C-alpha cells in the first residue's frame, strides 16, 4: 500500500461521497465536514495497516467514516426541522423567534457533492438520497438502523458487505433494514415519489419565485404556492401549513417593502435554492437566509427557509450582496 502523496490523493477522491454519507447520518454539513476530516486523519494514521487484498480503499474509508458517525451520534440528539417537532401555527401575525437550543438540520450545497468528479460512481454516491425530506426522515431512525438503510438502499451495498462493516450478521442487517423501512413509512410515506431532477417548467417556477419575492408581489407569489404548501423557518419553531396562512405571514412579517431583498440562485440537497440578502439600516444587503424549495406539479410544495447567515460560507457566497 502506497503512502505519502499517493495515498492522500487516493483518499481525497472519495471525499465528496464520504461527505454526503456523513451528512445523511448527521443532518449537518458542518458536522459532516468535521467527521470527514476525522476520517481522513484516522486513515492517514492507519495507512500502514491497510490491506488492499482484504478490502478496497473505498470500503475501508466508509468503515472509518460510519464508525466515526456512530460514535458522534452517541453524544448528540437527533437533528430536526420545525415540522417534526410541533404542529403548525394558525396565527400569521406571530413573529418567528430564534431557538438556538435545538440541533437543526442544515442544507448541504450541491457544489460540495462531487458533481465535477471524473468518476460517475462518486457523483451518484454523493448525490443519491440527499433530498432534504429524506435526510430529515433519516433522523427519526436509531443510529445503526440509519447506517444500515443508507448503506443498503442508497449505496446499494449487499447485506454481507454491510454486516462486515458493522461487525454483525447479514440476518441482523436485513432485520434492521426492515424496521427502518417501517419507521420511514410512518414518518414520511411519500418519500418514494420524490424526483432528483427538475423539469423546465419547475425551473421556471424558481425564476418566478425569485422575481415575486424580490418585488414583494404577493398575488404573484401566491400563484406559485400549492394550496397545501408548508412554510418553515429554522431556527424558529414557528411554521405554517396552507397557502393562505403562509402568504399572510410573508405579507405581514417579511415582504413589507419591495426593495428589502436581493436574491442569488443556488442549489442544495439536489434541490433548487435561493440565497436571500436583506437590506439593513445602512443600506447594505447582508446575508440573511437560504430558501430551499421543493417543487411538484409546477408549484412550490414546501419552502424551507434556513435563517442562518453562517451557511452562506458553505455555499461559497459572500456576506454582502453586490450588484
């Protein structure tokens, strides 16, 4: 087994898919980046003990990363979105209050998912099973069930391969997978209907959303939202179910001035996203929130607004908007 620069280069080519794997497990891009870094350090230190005849480098790295995630999850509560914690509000006049005590799910920028890799397998492994609803549903599973489901369903590993990685038996793996499927069916029964790509009509919805939001065009925005749209805004527990309440809240609390917002299109979790900058008292537009949109049937079905300016750095976006 080669070491030094050759070993570093070989391990680094797996970094995007390992980042996606840790993100699915943890629900946080920042935690995932820390765990991938820990994985690389562990691999480097154990490079002289790696036997390429017993397992591929990729499998070995997944073993290290998965065990690191399982250890981390022993010390952390599950991450969540507001919709998974409380019921919807029926008062659009309420102001969202920041709750920093809850470990919130974070979006992961598509740019970190290895889309430019020369290896198609790396791209598929990084981008599959990364939709926000799926990652949120995974957080309802016990850590080992979560690992089994990701390895079996997302990465298509065999029961024997997963059993070897987790030091258990194929029968135990299949049992855990069955329980995981049953739990996901309870918390997110519509997961299998999600699409990983956008049609031209759906892309047009995103453009219209940016235009309507920036102009505080409430009728135009309402036309883009499904009647049963969900609007949530972590780190606030407050969320709304239904177009009427969502539009009423936005009109009262967010879109009161057509010159308040500037938008930059981006993408996260293989979904369209918009980075919004808010005009402050000094007239400068500063990082405010990342809007992640779930689009179905030519309309916005779910709008998850991550009101967390520190996320902009992960997206490679500046803190201040410049025309």
